[in-house]
C-alpha cells in the first residue's frame, strides 16, 4: 500500500508527507516542507531562522478519478538582510507557486487543455478529469501562458484572414522557412504592416499574395526587401482569365456539340449588342448609350469590348440526367423507327428501370441530347480541363478536350500558352515570364489583358514567385486552423484572446 501511495504521489517528493486521508469523493494529503534554509525571493539571502508557520491548501492531480487536496504547512522565516521584507514565506520550486491554488503539475495539465479548447469546452473536459474550474478562470490561465519568444525571421509570409466576415480582417505573419507563427495584427491596413516591419528589422524576403496594400507597405518599410508573389494566386488569376477566353469563344469550340435553338434571352443579348455598336459607330459615348438604351454603364462597356456578337453566345450547359443511361436505346429506336411516339419510348425505358417522368424525356429529346455521344461542357468545366495536368485527365476526357480545342484557333493558342505557363511555374523558370507575356500579346487573346496588366504592375514579385521555392501555402494552413479556433469560440472572443491562441497553436 505504501508503494502504491508513493507512486501516486511521486510528484510531491519535495515535501514531507505526514498523512493521506481517504474522504470518499476526495483524497486529502497532509504534508510539510523539508527542514533546512530557504532563500528570500527579494534579496536572495538564505535563512533558517523560524518566525512562524503557515498553511496552504492547493489542488493536485486527481488520483483514481478523485480530487486530491494538498494541505501543506510552510514556514515563515526571518530575512537576515536589513531593510528587506523582515520575514518571508518559503516557496517550493517546481511544486507550489505564489498565490496559486493548484500545484505546478496540475497547472501544466490545465494549460495543456485550455490551449486547445479555451473556455467552456476546456471546463467540460477538465470536469471529466475531476478538475474543477470556471470558464473565466480557464481564460485567465490561457492568457497567462507566456507566448514563445521568436527572433525576427529573415523570410516571412503574410496573409489576411477574416476576424469578422465582410466587416474586419486581420493579418497573420509566419516564418516562411520554419512555418512558425510570428505575430497576428489586428487589421490588414498598409500602415499596420508597415509599422510592424519597421519595428522588426532583419526581414529580407516577404511572401504575399497579389494584394496591393501589402505590396505598398513592404515597399515603404523595406525598399530593399525581395517581394515574392504566391504561385497559387498567380495560377488562380490565370484561371479566371482563361475562363473569360473560353466563354468568349464558346460558339466556336462548341460547334462539335449539339445544335440548339436560339433562345429568347440569347436573342435579346444579340439585339442589345447590335444596338450598342450602332450608337458607338455614330460617335455616341458610352454613358449616353446607357441612357438611350436603358442599360447600366457596365453592361454597355461589356458589349462594347466584344468584337463579334457570336462571342456573347454560350454553349448549352447540361447536367447529368436520369435519361442518360438509356441514350443508346433511344438512339437505336429512333434510327429504326424515326416516327416512334415519345410515349412509347417512355414506356419502353420505364420497363428498363427509368425512374423519371415523361416531361423530362420530352425535354431531353427536344434538346437533341439523344443524338450526341457527348454534350459540350460548360465554360467552367472546360476551363477546369484546360487548367488540369494532362496526365490527370482520363483518356476519353482528354480526347474530348482535344476535339473541342482543335475547332477554334484561339483555343488552341490558349491551351498552348497555359501549358507553357504551367511549365514555367513547375520548373521555377521565372526569367521566361517576359517571353511568355510577349507570346500572349502576339496571340491576340484580349481576355488575358487584365492578367497581363497585373503581372506587369507586380513584375518583380511575380518573377520572384516563379523562381524561389517560398510560397503562401503554410500561412494558408494557419488561416484554416484559425477558422477552427474562431468556430470554437463562436466568434465572440476578443482579439487579444484569439491572437493568443493563434500564436500558441
């Protein structure tokens, strides 16, 4: 029995245990400090001259699922140094801290829980571990945990995250090499990041997204620092422009898809295009065109930028349908008997397991989907095929992509340019970016002009992003974990608490 007690209370070896009492729901340990001199906390002088005794009651780690209460008799000693405290109470380092109601090892366990769960959730878990704590105390314990001191790294990565969605943003700063959190700023203003960079000298490289706000702050605070644009954001920006090209040439690449009737909405769009260009040819300004036609100025601008009305047309966008498994049967029956009634076809496929209704079958046949092996994908879907690695596409889809692209010279140039940009990005050939931009201008793909202007404005950072190995991927992971922390606190925590948890994570 004594061996079992010794093992359970081995963390109290710095004390002299006098008695252990089992009170049912809790275990009470009576102990006293070891004899010998103690050191004054103020002057550091050692003293063994006794003045009086004092009792402390603290909680310790639970044993066998029961609360452990430690009642310790500590000595009050006389300080030998003149004009010091006179008397002082001895401390047991590594076990009892001043003004605390918990032992050091219990406090360590509580800190480990509150670092992960913070307030109410930490209290619920600690209650299951027989540690009694209020949610306010849990937050105080969390805020008393010292943040790790990290020197200013040479390479940092900055990115914004939402403190309050669509209302307020913050800025996270991490070490781009070790991925350790460095600091969290309360907003994403240029002045805030600039002040932080000035207060933390030694930064040589800053990795960021395409934000002009961050770029200006870095330029003002660190004129000689290298700015690195994140590769994912470059690729994402290219994907947006590629989608515009795909949509603009939809009438061309969708020629191999099903024929469709001109819809009322499409007819209206074509009529507006002709009306806008007739007024522009007469010398009427954009604002005056908008007033005369009753359209918004942005709509008139969009029509004015389109050279041919066919670029405004969009290929049909069809989703997976309940009739698709029976396409071969419908095609075979209509080939054998062109005048077969739709109702007869409906009963036939119903017997084969069709679960849809007659109206869906009528719509399917009227759209011409039964006569085509493959329906033209939507511009979004085709864009995803173009932006995917060719080896990741199935053979059938890759053949379909080649068929659609070969029907339009502009699409052929687009696929070639996207492949070259992907090669530059993967092989870190940032020096070839200027040559690629020249090829894009020579190809005449005007929809890529916004992307080219962005590269030109942020040229040095884009070249660095396509050359060095640093990226914003690690800080995006930090932002994802920050979302989890925010959800745990239901968005009601203060910025101080949120910052503390982010830096401790």
